[in-house]
C-alpha cells in the first residue's frame, strides 16, 4: 500500500456576518466540494505544498498559519492510504479568484453552516469543525 501525502489550507475571510470559508468544486468525477489542497511534490514541506496548491487552484498568494493544523488519513479506492494536513490561511482583502480550469469547476464563500452542508465528505466536515472551533 502506497502512502499519498497531501497538504492544503482552509482559506477563510471575515464577511459581513462572520467567518466565511472558501470551498472549491473539483472537475474530477463526482464534482466533490473541498478545500484547496494537493499532493506533496519532491522535497516540498507541507507548508510549501499548501502555498503552491492555493496559488495553482485559485491564483491567491496567501500566508499560511502553521501554528494550527488539522489532520486526517483514510484509505482510497485504489488501495492507497491518503494522509492530509490542512493549515489555515486568511484572505484579508478582496482579491479576485482565478480558478485552475483543468482541476476546479467552481468556488464559493460560505458561512460555517453552509460550508459544512456543502462539503462532500464527512472527514472534511470534521476538519472544518475543528478549524471553526479554533477560529471562533
């Protein structure tokens, strides 16, 4: 069994009614909703991967807060094990998002309840819970 190591971030901003979370809809089959993330390449650190993946998927250049992170691992249908670490990254301006068309179909900013309902997988909902508790 191979281990797939991924990293990314829960990107958030302060909206008019509180914290809003950035979710991305994948172009992959199933069109699942999740956070900006991807596979570690070469000798990248988890932080470097998170920065690169946010930039590739959204064109945003955001500082990563490494003082807090969430982690999950799970088995994939191909028999591999995925290890995922997510940091937090705050967008503190109104930068435009430009999606990576090959991988990302759509995006949206959602309050906590909307984001939790929109996320496709339960493990991502649990990670959002942890992040939201940390930020609140």
